[in-house]
C-alpha cells in the first residue's frame, strides 16, 4: 500500500545537498519524539514507528527508492537480526535459489553461515570434496574464484559452492591461527546417497556415523541398527557420531530419533520454553512405535 505522500522520483541534487538531506534524515529519525524507539510499547506503536520511518526515508533520502525496495530491505534486516540461518528472499531470489539447487549436481560438501560478515564453514562433510581438499570447520571463505564474498545472504553464499561435477573452485580461506589466507582448490563432486555408516568396536559396542540428514537417513539408520544387532555378540552400548552434522530438516532428524525413542514426544526448546509437538515417529521404519535399540541394563 502506498503512502499518499511518497514521491515516485526524488529530484537529484548536488553533493552538498545530498549530504545535508542525509544528515537531516538521521537527525529526524534520531530525535523526533514520534520515532523514539523506546516509545514503542505496543505492536500498534511499533507499526506507527515503522510507518513514520518509512515515510521519512521516502521523503528525505538522497537517492530514489521504491516502496518495494524499502519494504524488502526492512524485512531482510528483520530476518537477519534473528540468527545467521534466517534470511529473507524476494520472489526472484527464491526462484533463482531453487533453480540453482535443481541445476547443480555437485557441491563442495560443506555447510556454512554468514558470521561477522564472513562466510564461515560450520561443517565439512566426511568424504566430501571439501574434506578431501583440506577445508575445516571454522574456516572463513574470503574469495571464490577471485570474487570477494561481500554483502551476501547465507543462501547466496552457499550457491557459490555448488556447480557441475568437475568444476574447480579456487578458494581463499582465512583459518584461525594461520598467518595469512590459505589458497585451497576444491573439485566439485556429487556427495552420494549414503548418509549413515556403522561398525562394531571391540566386539561389543556399536558405532553409527550420521554424516547428515536427508529423507533416506531414517531407513539407512534402521538398517544399520539391525546389522549391528545381528553381529553375533550382544551390544553393550551404542555410539552415535553426529560431529559436523549441520544439514537436514528437523523432521528428518525427528524421524531418525524415533527409531531410538519410539513413541516418546520430541519437543524442541524455544527461548526456555518447550513447544508442544505431536509425537513424531518414523512410520515406514518404526511402525510398531517401539525403539529399535534397547540400551542394555
């Protein structure tokens, strides 16, 4: 909805005039009683504050901005204030994001977030191209193929690490403790479908490695549990290795956990409170509702 006071175009003034207008805008936003941030004590006050700020920007900012640009920018800032994994995508950005995901058949095998304005690796998947090239969790990617990564969302930055099989990504990486940035070349490859591996340790302990979660993980996990319990020796314990596992949805993780928890309710904590959820179970792999693995006494 357009504010009737919004101009379609703002007249372009000289450099001094632009600076004066910008200073005026900052002063208005900072000292106008109606725009004082601490005066917003209810949702209606907050909306009025937002509306007045929108009007002042449209009227007095030095460059012409459309209503859509201002609104999208405000939503983007709101999402970015939540956490590094939250982002706002415009319809065009969302289409491009999905197009890139569907087109790309290979990746670096890393998960990342934007932290302190740097693309930071949160996980390097076992057996992936990134691990083979020597990338480590905590690495900061400064450049990809000579392009400096600036002012990107997490999704935009992640798209730079996908492509066609065999593509080379020449990365400039800042690593904690290193004197200067490292130059690392990653050859993009498909990750493969297997997300679960297992083995027996000391003839009595089961070990299951969960590289990441996807729709196939619950079934693979169920097969791994069955295999471990048929090794000929009773299991004295089970080790779940979730290190560097930062990929997948909550639903995929809940379906996998249901193989151990059965019908027990899974409720993720939120701001110190527990949010009620319906008991989630991996129906196709655990239709009985009983745990597939029972901890020995």
